[in-house]
């Protein structure tokens, strides 16, 4: 039976059988030649994607741009690619995400999928209703968080800059975000406060509370910093769903 498009998408979501863009580090490139030796990508390319010689792959050269590369050598411990296109850079806006610390699995989802939706900076704070131990989670270890961010970049096949992560002890210690378009997910102005049109040239920051939400004091603190409330409807959403929903709206409002 031939696979329908929805079934192919189901396979991708469940089994990860496709790679939208292969992340390449600058140190792996020497002129037009790229050498991959790490076990994670070798296994994915050889065992999951089962790449073939002369196959063209989409690549994201971290910090430089997007392009394509042709498979020139396949070995158990090494794969060599050769650039087959110029490295190009697509412009994308500066988007910051401010989120109250929540359970580590939730934070992992936000890091990965918000990266694939174009977030360039993450700011996490210990909210009054956050579990304080979340700030010490292993997800914040550099190797762990970087891998999650790279997975998000690979999924997007559009973004090529590694997002930055900052952890703040309280909401009072966050940056002032002067010059930003500042939005807070809040019901303080009612459940029908719609997102307004965005300016792609102005940096944006979206603020979300932890899983149990903002306290009134935190909501007031952000409002005093110039954050404008928007609502995602009357229903109660998981924090990660609220984040993804808002980011999707932002893309439509550019």
C-alpha cells in the first residue's frame, strides 16, 4: 500500500526518519571539504538515513549560513562531504523568549521546538511558583542544552545561529529589554487581547509564566516594564503549548 503524506509525516514525528538539515561545525570544514567523525551524526547518516555516495544533503553551517553538500566518502568512522552550493544567509528577526522555570522535560521541549520556530535568545527565571530545584537540572549543562538547540536548528532547515541561553534567579533580575516589542501571555486584560502586528526590524520578547503561571506580583512587575498583555484564548494551556502557539502567531503577524 503506498504511503500517504500524513503517514510519512507520522513516521517522521515518531521515528525521526528524515533529516531536514545536517548541522556542520566550522572546524569540520576545510575550504569545500567537510569531515564528520562524531558517533551521533555518523549513526544517523549511516543507519537511519542510509545515505549514498553522490547524494546531496541540505546543511546548516553553524554561525555561517545554509547550503548543500554532496556525499563523497562513507566509512564506519568517517563521512566526507563536498560543498555543492554557496553558503547563503537568510535574514530573520531577533526573538527573545522569557519563561518561568518548569519541569525539565518541558524546558527541553521549549528549547528544541522554539529554536525551530526562530527564537534567538532564551531567558529562564525562577518564578514564585517554580520548583527551585529546576534551576539545577542537567538540561542546563552545556553539552545537553547545546544538543537540544542543534536538534531544533536541524529541524528548521532555515535558522543557522545557535541561540543563547540565560538563567535568572528572579523576574526582577531579567534584562530591561529597552527598545523591544514586549509582550506577556496574560489574562489580566481579559481573554480576548489579540496579538498585534509585528515589525520584523524590531526585536521581540515574549514572556510566559512557569507551569503554575505568573503570580499577580510578577504580572504587575512585567507590566511596569512595558510588557503588553496578549491572550491565547480562554482555555488553560501547558506552558510549552502556549509558547509554540504564540510563536506561530508571530510568524503570521510579521
